[in-house]
């Protein structure tokens, strides 16, 4: 029997130091990558109109060979991102998401990627990023200084922009997932108010509040509204218009960093709780698509027929800004490091069904109450039903002690 060794791939986003000339050259790399992306769109459209088939990677490579002054693997990286975006859009359409569009937007900037043969490591944190040919001559590599390189085997480096140029370094730290001989199962009910509500089959429960996430989003939305009003009064392209646009980009970038930090803390708290309760397997209710099912805005002309399913713009905004996808992504790899499996399961009617009498009832309060006498916190109630349905195949009462309530600072 062959033993399969699972490696953990990590990503470090870090700042770097280099000369102003190299900074300009790095910006030029991202401009070139954007040009490659735009050419992919044009070539793909022309190829489909001519042949009736999608363009493949080999055809893209032949049509653009020798045209760009960056490393060949950097060019291939743009091809791969385009093909992945196209294939993922096709899969989404097959799943019924008809509003999804194939890649079509032209870009001015695009992240440049260097794979293992496109960069070279030096001493004291120096990294040389290779470029392609320019006027039939090999260009001098771009040398950057990184204060602290990650320990492990570097896989690839990507040039990104987040309030300044940064490098996203993908590396293998050489560690394997921890061995886990636990036996318990935990179920998660993802919510917008409480980020994670979970119960374990040993009778323990936990609620991790998402109120800090909500406060960050409210502050961001307020500032964006103020800036957008000011931008609307400016002439597009003017000095004041550019100033407001920079402020808007800064707020979006900073708030996104705050949201990521809070989500990392939230998911880490849950992983620690799983370890305390000897959890081997975690299941989560699949809420994919809920942000696409927000109600359309009410039109003034159509007030005759009242639609009970119309929801407020405030509710729609909360649903569209709910970071459940990022939460599940963070949970997946954090739990995998600890040897805990993670999978999505169907959550249909888990928040409506009473596990005692089987009645279905929608509740608008924070507590679920049934006429049979059953009472439970709404989010814990949903997690209990997810656990019982996964473990037993039916909704049935699961004993849970008073859940632990955690607030993320």
C-alpha cells in the first residue's frame, strides 16, 4: 500500500524594497500582463467567431509568442487565469446561474506571476525576478529585497497591488497535517449576525459573533456613500475626481484587510474549540447562491400588486456583503492542518423544522419557538438540525448544553 503524503501550501503577502527604477519596471510588468489579458479576450472572440470552438492554451501561446517583454511563465500565468475564469463561468451556467458572464472586461493592470523557473533566490532576502527578451536581448532581472522570506520551498511569486505594490509568495513549509484520532462530529450553521454557530455531538455548542464584521461593513458603506456623492459632482478625470477615487480605493482596501483579519480570528477560535472537543469531522450547511437571490428593488410604477417576497434594500445589501465563501475557505485549510475533515451538506429547512414534532415554521426573532414547547436559539437550532440530519438522516432532538458565546475583539 502506497502512503500518500499531503503537503500544506501557504501564501505570504509581504512588502519589499527596491529602487524607483525597478518599481517603475514592476508597474510596467502589470501593464504588460493586462495587455496579454486583453489580447486573450480579442483572440478568443475572433477564434470562436471563425471556428465555432473555444480557443485552447496552445493556440493562445502560438498567437502571442515573442510579443511581450516578460518571462514566458508569466505569460502562461495570464493564459491560465483566463482559461480558468472561462471554464468556471461555464460550470456556473450549467448549474443554473444564467446571469454569470464569460470574461469580457478589458483591464489596465493585471497581476504578474513568476513560477519556479522565473525567479532566483539570493542571499539576505534578495530575489531576482526574470524578464523576457526585448529587441532580441535578454533584459536585466528585477532585484527586490524582502525583509523576511518564508522558510520552505518557494513555488511561485505574484506581484499584487494593495495600497502599494506587494509580493504574494506561495511556498511549501514542509509540514504535513497533524494526525487526528478524535471521534466527534460538529455541525456549523453560518449566519450573517453570528458568523459561526456550531454544536458537537458531545453536547457542547459555541456561538461566535459577527458584530465586528458588521460594524466594519457599516462604516465602509457610510464612507463609500459620502465619497460617491462627491465623485458624482466632479468632472470625470479631473484632479478632484482622481483624489476622491484614490480615497475610495484606500477605504475599500483597508476595510478588506480588517475583514480578513477578523475572519481569520473567528475561524481560528472555532478550530481551537474543535480541538478542545475532540472533533474529527465538521459539516457546514451549504448557503451557496443566497446572495444571488436578493429581491429586486420595488419600482414606483408597479405598486398595484404587492409581492410578499420583496425585501428591503438594507437586507439585500447585508446578504450581498456576507462573506460566507471566505469563511468556509479559511475553515477548510485551518481544519485540514489539524487533520479535521470539512464538507458542505444540504441545509434545506434546517432553520424552519422543529426537531420534536416536525412542524415547519419561519421565525423572525433570535429564538425558535414551537407550539409543542420546543425552544432554542435560532442559530443553534439550525446547527442541531444540520448535525442530526447528517448523522441520522432525519431531524431529531440533539442535546446541547448552554453554548459558549465568543466575541471577536
